[in-house]
C-alpha cells in the first residue's frame, strides 16, 4: 500500500493535460510563419544553387535589395494610387450589391429578370472590356473605379442573396403570424442571418478590388502598383517588379484582415465556433 507522500509525489510528477494543448496552440499559430520561412529558404537556395538569372527568377534577397532601392516616397505614391481606386470601387460595390441582393431576394420576378444579366456581366472578361471602358469614360479615376466595381460586386450579390434566402421558413412564418411587415422581416430576420454570408463575400472582394485596380492600371494609368510592376517588367527590372508584387500582396492581406477585424469587433456572433 502506497503512502500519502508517494501518492502526492506521483501525482505531481504526472504530466499536465494543458501542456499538449498549449503546444498545439503554439504550433497552430506558428505554422503559417514557419511555412513561409521554409518556402523562402527553398526559393533562395534554389536560385543560388542552380544559378538562376535574376531576370528569370530573382532570389528573395535580390527582391529585398530592389525594394529598398526604391525611395519610400515613390512607394507611397504608387501604393496610395492603387489603394484609393480599390477602396472606391469596393465601397461602390457594397453600396450597390447589398440593396440589389435584398431586392433580388424579395422579388422572384426581379430575380429571374436581373440575375441572368448579372451572370452575363460577370462572365465577360474584364481584361477585354477594360480598354473600352477607358476609351468611353476617359483616363481619370472613374474608369478604374468602374473596372474595380465590375470585378468586385458579383460575389457580394450572390453571397448576400444566398444568405437572405437561407432563413428557416419557420422564422418567416412566425414573423408573418405576428403581422411583421416586409421591412421588419428583412431588417430583423433575414439580414442578421445573412451577415456571415455577407462577410465571407466582403473578405473575398477585398482581394478582387485590388486585382481590379491593378487590371485598370495595366490598361491606363500613370501611377499605381500595377503601373509600377508593368513599368519595371518592360525594362527587365524583374526583382523590382517582384518587390511591387510583394507590396501588392501585403496590401490585399491587410484589407482582408481589416474586414475580418470588423466582423470580429462588431459582429462576433456571426463567426464560426473555431474563430470566436
């Protein structure tokens, strides 16, 4: 029979159940960073080991050198030009898409009438239409905002309509039995249920907004990250073009995380259980 002292010692020596959980949580947080570091290390080693010319595939170290070779004022000017157009097109897409989604979800006739037109607009290659838009609307910010809007609005419309129509029929019948009007049904029942769908589309659309701004800059622009990348490529400054691409990806990630923060801060109940 073991003594109380022996039992206490064995109990204290037993591993704590929360230690594996902490390690798993730490590994979960560090996994993306470690994966990126590993890819960059392999990339650098491949470029050096196989002596790949920088005009074909620059090493990460060459990209970093090219990044610091451009003055901060130039980076700021190009970044602001792209960010301004992306935000204006993104905001316009939100303002147009959500009321349009409410209208489509509220009227079957309107949905059958407009939905095919929206699909046709989305199916049209924006790269082919962009020069026509620039010729029609001029060379200012307006055509670039319109191009960004055309790329961005469709996912928001589709996701919002899906969310608005995913309300359980029992809730709709209950609201109608209580003589709630159509406006109250949309504001207090359908829109809250659709919030997770809407934010999923808003996150995706942040990256699409940046893509739209860059596509517009490829067609007609004198400033912007897309213009900077095209200009650098035309002079075979590939490390500099990759540096612009890194800034562009960073901008997309920041906007994506910003929308996620808004959802976490103001709509925490709409998050999946694993993200709360």
